[in-house]
C-alpha cells in the first residue's frame, strides 16, 4: 500500500469520526446596537436599532444549534439582551437579565453563546435593561425541528415573522423618569406590526402570497403591556404551535396574544387574488388602538376593503374560553428527548405551593408594584454572581418573600427578591390577581403547565378544575382580572431564573423575583461553570474564581 493510500485512508477515517462526533451547527451574528430615528405614528422618535434595523434581524436556527451573538453597545447607556422563551439548559449565565449578567457598558462589546437545546418554536429577544424595551431593540427568533424529527404539519411555502406591540410617543428615558417619579404608565399611543402602523403614506404590502399555497405566520406580542387581538381579513388561522409546544390544530378567526406570548399559525391562501388586511388591536382598554398590514396575493386585482375590516372580540370571558380551547398535541414528536405525551404532569405529587399576589404599593410617596408585599430591585451585583462567588450575604437575603402572601399588610418593602427552590422538586405556583387589570407572567429557564384558571381567589379545592392531561406547556401565561392562574413545573434546570410580570412597567417597578435552583451535587451534569468571558461587576470584582463544579 502506497504512502498516498495510507494518507487517504487516515483522512477518510478522520472525516468519518468528525461526522460522528461533530458538534451541533453554529450560527454567528454581529450586532451593532445604536439609536436611530423612526416615525411609526407620524412623529419622529428615537429608537433602539440593531444593525440599523427596526425591528431587529431574525435569528433563524434549528433545535440544538449554537447561537453566538457579538453585541457592540453603541448606546450611551448599559445594555443587555434576553432571549424570551429560550431555556438555556444549565446555562443561566446567558439569560441576559440584570440578575444574571453584568451589563454591556457603552462603547464595549460582549458575546452571548447559547444553545436552543431540545426546543422548537417561535420566540423573540429584547433589551432587558431599564425601560429600553419601549424603544425597540427586539426581534424574532425561529427554532425549527431537526430533520430527523417530523413536525405534525406539511411544509409551508414560506414563513413570516409578525411582531405586534403597543407603542408610546415618549422616549424610553422619558417613560423611565415618569416611573421613577412614582407616576404610572398610561394607555399606549398606538399599535405597530413589524414597526409599522399601517397609516403611513404609500403603504406597501407587508406579506406576499400566492393562491393555493399555505404559509406560516409566527406571531409574538413584544410590547410593553397591552394585550392584543390578531386577525386576518377573510382568512382562518390554524394554530400549530405556541411557545415551544405543538398544539391540537384548532382553527380561529382571531387570537388574543398577551404581552410576551408567541403563536405559530398556518394560513391557506384560499381567497380571491386581492389585497387583505391583517389587524392587531388592543384588548381590555376603553379606547381601542389598532395597526394594520396588507396581505397581497400574486396578481392582486384590488385594494383591501376597510368596510369589512374584521372586528375584535369583546370581554375577557371570550379570551378565557379561547385559552381553554388550547390543547397540547400529545401525538406529536418534540425537540426534547422524550415524546410530549410521555410526560404525565398531572400524576406527579406536588411538593410545594407558592401563592403570589400582585399589588400596587406606595413607598416614600411613590408607586411601586410588588409580589406578596416585596417589590424587587436589582442590586449593582447580579444576584447570580453573588451566589456563585459565595457573596450573597453582602448583596441579598434569601426568601424574604414567603410562600403565602401576608394578610392585612398594605405597606411594602423594596429589596432584591430571591426565592430558593429545591432542585428537581415539582412545585405549584398560584398567581392571584385582585386588580381590575389583566396580568401576565413569564418564567425564564423553563416551560411550565398552566393547569387552571378561574375567577376570585384560589383554594386547594380549585385543583379539582385543573386540566391534568393536555394543557399546553409554555413560558408565559395570563391572569385575568380578579382571578387566579395555577402553573405546575419541575425545577430541574439549575441556575438563577427571573419570574416576572411581562408588563414591563410593572416589571421595572418591582413585580418580579428570582428563583435560585441549586444542584446540591455541584456537578457539571447539572450546571455549567461561569464562562471565563463573563463580565464581573459590583462586589465580585477582584474575588478569586470559585472551584469548578465536579465533572459529570
């Protein structure tokens, strides 16, 4: 055998081994985050843009892909990005919340590296520092199933990202000053679809389709606080996925999308070749704001008719009934290792119940929001770093917030709110909303089961009304006025995770907390070490690196 033949055999063997042991694919992004001027409601405003785009660029990947985003902060203020719905298994270091990461300072850059581990679905990212979300900086994320895992619907001709949200004339800094002064955020000035109101001069079609084909629309409410109803003129929407879970494929005329939530729908282009309106309008507000976009058929022969513009439903009971119609597709394969139907959450014993009651409180004459009387504030040292470096006693106190809301206490306390949860325990969290406005909650790092909703106050007897079979596993859930919502989940993802009001003004003023999930084994099987590239700030600057977690 010649030396060349041996070399070729060795090379082919190496390539074969590489194919077997290759890492999951990488996708690299470079983002320059800066201010820019836009006029979505006819008035020039300062917005936060990514690579001069508003909304920001799409992250398009498949399950288990590695995402590397190098963020250059060209703003005049600190910056963080969070990845709404991405679970960051064992890796809260990349969650991008003020409790997990030091902010990227002006003129600096930092690189996020995370994996869409065992996930599929429609998500979005946004800036999590202060009230920057009010100025933009958000964008869509698509996580597709790997080729080996089938999805329960036929491929679409094309996919469209649809970011709907409320919008304010005031800049994010002006809104922040208003909130800091103890005044509350009022109703929005308008609604946008992908950064447009539909009232602009020379409105162009936003979505182009061809008769006889089927399309996917990935819809997310990326706004500050308003619930929105989404609908398409003369077209039905088949729901196929929400927040990482395949659903029973019911058909809807319109869907309520509460802030922070995402849906994937399939739409057949089965109408005459014309233009049609897509509408997003506010819900539960006295004065309705709406935005429109144009869906155009190839060969369109006419403009959309505003005389038959589809209307929105009325009342919150309609929305509650729609939520009850959402069901998990138990026959579909999923991105995670086990099929969805194999996880019988309704048969697991609950080890702990945490009841959280939201409230508006006054502290030093200024309005704040709280959970069980504790209004969270972010310390200068992220609570995750303080815990990791064994410096938590200098930064925060665990479990100031009790599992039961205090009785008859109207005063509140401003402090970092960190609740400890035992690793791999199955916990019930009950959100009780005594206010007249709808609430929405999101949990980082997890997908949970919203098992029940109902009016009034929750009691243990409320469990008899739970859906213990096929409620949709998701990351964001609403709590209707003077009502309760109960969620179930296993805390099996070690890290520090933000549980928050998705209404960003309430989040900013304290309606949030962090859940610390620590693996007693301190094993790399359960959580990664802090990456060497991680930024340090506050009281951990200069401290020696803690010992590594034990090998898995």
